[in-house]
């Protein structure tokens, strides 16, 4: 492994996002491609009109920063295929909602159909081109386990669950970016320990998200939109499978998991208990906001929890 490659990758992606974001913000404002929340908190009213789809440059920065090094490790192509595919789905959804003003964006079957297609392509590429087994490493045991063809079923649900978890996390200024920087750092460490060329991808993600945070920290000048959050979700799931570590997502992505579970619990409670809610609002970061936490406190606490989860995951390798 050439250690200069991740440094170059991070620098290139950071420069692309940090330097081009003002241009994108102006273009999005001109097109009126702004945030259009329907169920909005009172404290978020002022965010109406903030440009979204900033994930376009995160997508561009990571791809440009890491794709030139794909010849060093076939897993780079696999991760970018999954992240890029989900990012494309997010872009189509954002475009329909904020540019074409179709409130629901992609129809549910269209969204899940495209997600299924890209997940299948990723699975095929990972196994047949990158040569990575779908067997799963068990944390703290140092062994792998295979469920045969059922591994592919697990892969689909793991990918879909992770992507939705990351998507739900994107609801507070800087939250999804900050949490994913910590997760990306974990994957960078794992890549370096394995002497793997795939290290350029998490390095590029760290660079891109640091550049994005310049404009996305509270109060945010731009949001990443589904273009960014689905791209990030595909990245996390892709990196986990590149190292046969999907179970580790429970630890490193503990915030993503909690966000998904809070929505499931809230919806289930509302339907089964005749309108009664468990949380003040879901996803759970809104519950803490309504409980008096500032956005900065939510970001700080959630990032620290993610860091703790990553440390535990590292010990379990």
C-alpha cells in the first residue's frame, strides 16, 4: 500500500467540495432548489429556503478523489458502485422534489427497485470481480460464518437498513456529516491495518465531508439532501462488506441504527396504541431537540457515541 494515495485522495476531495460549494449554492438558489420539509419543527422554520442537493459535490469529490486509484484494489470499484448507485437514486429523488416540485419524489416502488438493482450489481461485482466472500466476520471471535445463498439476502437487508439509517440521521445541521466522518475514520484505520488500497475511499470521504462541513455546520448554508445521505449510506455499507464486516455496522453505525429504530418504534406505537407516541418526534434527534438540546449538542453527543462504538468495534476485530 502506498500511504501517499489516501493523503492525495483526501486533499483532492476536500478541495473539490470546499472550492466549488459556493458556486453550487448560487446555482441552487437560482433554481430555487431549496429545503421543502412538510412536517417541520418550529425551530426549523428558518431553514425553509436553504439550498439542498449539496451531496452532488460530496459524490463528485469522493469519486474524483478515489477512482483514479481503483487499479490498486478492485474493492474500490465495488464500494463506489454501491455508493454511486444509491447517490444516483437520491439525486433523482431530490431533483423531482426540489426542482420539479413533485412533493413525493420517486414513487416507493421506483426507489426500492433501483436500490435493489444497484445492490445486486454490487453483490455480483464484490464476489466475482473483487473476489470478496459474502461470509461474515463475527466480532470478538475472529471467525467467519457462512449462511450459503442466504448471505445474499442478509446483504440486501444490511445494505438497505444501513442506507435508510444514514438517511434518517440527516436532519440536524452537520449531524450526518460529523457522524460519518467518525465512521469513515474507522474504515480508514481498518484499511491501513490491512494494507489495503481501498483506504483511498474513506480518505476521500473524510476530505469531502470536512469540506462540506464548512458550509453545513450550524447554521447550515446548504443541506446534502438525499443525494448525499444515500451516497453516504451506500459508502458505509460498501466499506463494511469490502472487509466482510456487516455485523460491525451495529457498533460503528449505532447512531444510524438508533435513528431507524426510533422511527419504527414511533410508527408502530402510533398505529398499535391508537395515536400514542413514544418520542416527542422521530427520528430521535428531533426528540432531543424538542427536549431542549441545541443542534450543536445533538451533533457533539451523537458523534461521541459513534466514536465509542467505533472503539468497541476496533477492539472486536
